[in-house]
C-alpha cells in the first residue's frame, strides 16, 4: 500500500483544523521532508485554491501527480475543446507536459450525454501519453453503481475510514480489483474529526458524539495513538493500493511517516457509523 500526499492543504485552508498558510521557508522544509521520504505520489485538484500552481513551481512536481478536474454539465458547444482546455490548464499550473492521472472530480459530469464525450477525450489524451491513468472521485458506492454500467476507470478514489466503511459493502473492493482498477482511499482522518478530541467546530448529534467517544475511549484503553489507529485500519485491507492523507504541517507528516514504520495493530470494524451527517463532510453544519 502506498501513501499519497494530499495536496488540498497546500495553498488552501482545507479542513476544519487547518489554519496554516505555509510561508516560503515552511514550505521549503516541508518539500525537503517529502523528497527525503518514500512518498512518490501527490493528489491535488483545480478546486484546491493555489495548490496546483504551488506544486508546479516546486520540486515535488516530479512526484507522480494525480489531479482532479471539474467539467461543466452545461457545456454544449465545442465540448471537446473545452474539456481539452481544462486539462491543459492543469498541466500549465503543474508545469508538466504529461501527468500520472486525471480524475473526474464530480461523477455527475458522467451522468448525461456529455459523459461519453468526456471519457472519449480523456482516453485520446491517454493514448497520446499525456495522461497515464484516467479515473473518478466518488463519495459513495451508489455513485460507483451508476458509473459501472458504462465505464471501468483506471482509478477509483473513494472515502474510507473506521467510521465510513461503505466501500466494503456488496463486495465492491473485490469487484474493483478483479477489473484491474487501482483503488485510492481518502478521508482516513475524516478531515481531522477522528484524531481531534475537540470537535466543536461542527454541529453533531448526541448519537454521533457517542460514536466518536466510543472510538476515542477504545484508543485510550488500548493505548493506541489515534493517528495510528486510523492508519492501521486502512492498512488491514491489502486490496487497497493507495491511501491519500493530507497534512496541516510538517509535524503531522512526520507523525504519519513514523506510524507507517510501526508494526500494524488490529483495529476492529465495529466502529462503523453510517450517519451521513457525520461521515459526509458536504453535510456538515460548520459553527465557525
């Protein structure tokens, strides 16, 4: 299983607990750590503020880059040119002539007649060597069910953590691997909620709070660092190829790299929690 550096926090205040704007000096130190580690992949998106441009102007642009692009559902004229223009925009930002992977950021872009054209254009760019892999970022297996009927992407990126275990249902992981598709999981820490005791930045129900406390109490009882518990839960599934983890600062990255060198501990599946108001950040009610 490979660690993928999440680029959402680079040049973008992403997540509930990220208040960091990297100074040039801080980013240089961050960059040195990344390049001295075994990290070979970085995940970003056009919608992540200045993330693509910052990566493109740094030495980490030499990593295998996965970027996510939104394509409008409302484009009607010169659709192929507009799709190509969006891809070229990311390549320019990233200072790259070719890229490891482009993911469709919103799977709804595939759910109308333009979806086939979108796949056709990206496939053409793949044949030309501009893109190595084509994929899609989804929020739930129900999104995958719709896509699966007409397209088998090279990469599927999906949320997965000790609470959100939806991808385990109905044998989806086995189906994905049987078709030779690379599985990337994200939201390992659920934007920090699973590793921070103080979660008063969002409105959560008493039931959700109880679920969080159950996980925190278990970690305390077993004397397991919460970051390690979240990571080791993912590491238990050998059919997962990559897991994407974002970092607010160098200290967090060092902590994750440290945990990856430790022996895996068994983390039970019993923390599964299906309330979308907690496991889907799009539904959060932010208090600040």
